[in-house]
């Protein structure tokens, strides 16, 4: 039996969230191939200390689609509405991959609304990737879809490129299911909007407690990238999740929770200020 309930933040677009627990707000944000269910190994654990919320970003899962191209900043405006929906002036933000970019972008625009940042298997904008890496990111995901394939057709190849060698059994199948559930047109717009996003995040100006988390087998955003991010952010701490690739919270959930939850508990009451 699920230990969370699904709620909907009024739109447009309407945003679907799963929530559990009570107390300071923690918002969990998935990556570009994910949805709110990616955090179901975290929700009941975090809910013992927080109101834990995972969202479907616009165009994902049960959240509404939208007209026109994606402005990456739309995610930030949606996130502000989620905080308002829960009547929370501040929140702890936990974002994986694209979700981490959204968290950093939100902080750059609304620093007073962020209690802490937990940035997982992510990067400070695509400007930090080479042109070749950006092209490969787009090519792997977008070209087959433009040629007529569906997300379920490309899901195994993308999952294989992301998962670590030591992921727990079932992780690959879970990633494939997550990718297969994508809405094709929304996903295409998100790929383009994310990979071409030109806003740079000034990591050295981050002034809230920050935790950088990365799987030690992550090939897309490797540990060295996370080390460099942690070195740039004043006072940031770094955790390596052993035996995990790019989806560290899915591949090694127990290790992920043991690394992330103590940091959030340490700074729990900052969301109340």
C-alpha cells in the first residue's frame, strides 16, 4: 500500500505531486527522463522528518502539457507555485540531473525561498559541457524520436548509457519503464530547451547549505564534475554513492538515503525561517 497521496497544484499548467509526511517542505525533482515515481524509495523515508513532495515537471507524468517551445525558466515558475500551494515560504530542494539544474536556477532567481540545496548527479548548466557532449546528449535522445520512434523504443539504449555497472537488481527495468512513460512531444521540447539553455549559475555566490551527491559510476555527470562544483560552492559537502551511475537514488536507494537525509535533518529548521 502506498504511503503517499497524489495532489495537484492548480495551473496552468496543472502540476501533479506525490506527498507524504508533515513538517518543513522538501521537494524532490526528477531528471529529464523521469517522473515523480522516481522518488518513491525516498518519500516514505524522508516523510518521517519532513513533508516530502515529488513532482511531475510540466509535460511529464500526470502534469499538464503546454503549448509552444519550452523556456527552461518555466520550471522555476512552476516550482514557485508548488511552494505557494503548500504555503511554504522556503523549501529544501533536492534535484537529480535536470532537477538539480532547476533547483540551482530557482535559487538564482528566488534565493530567499531556498533553505538548502541537494544537487544530485547534475551539472551547473550545459555551458559546462563541450559542444560534442551537448550534441551527443541531444542525438541519443532526440534523433530516433524525430525519425518516428517512440520513447519506449529508445528507452533501453538510454538506460544502458546511464546506469552503473553495480546498480541493484531491477534498476535497469525501472529506468526503462520511466523512459517509456515519457510524453514524446513534451520530451522533445525539454531536450531542446535544456541542452540549449544559456543561463550560467554562479556557484561561488550560493549562500545556503549545499550538498553535492553523485554516483561513483556516473558517466554522464562524472564524480570529477561534482567535485569541481563542490569546490566552487562555499561550505558545500560532497557525497559519493558507491555502486551507482547517473540515477543514484534509484540504483542505490538505501545508500542515497543514508547520505542525503542526515544533511536535510541537520538543516531541517531553516525552512521555517
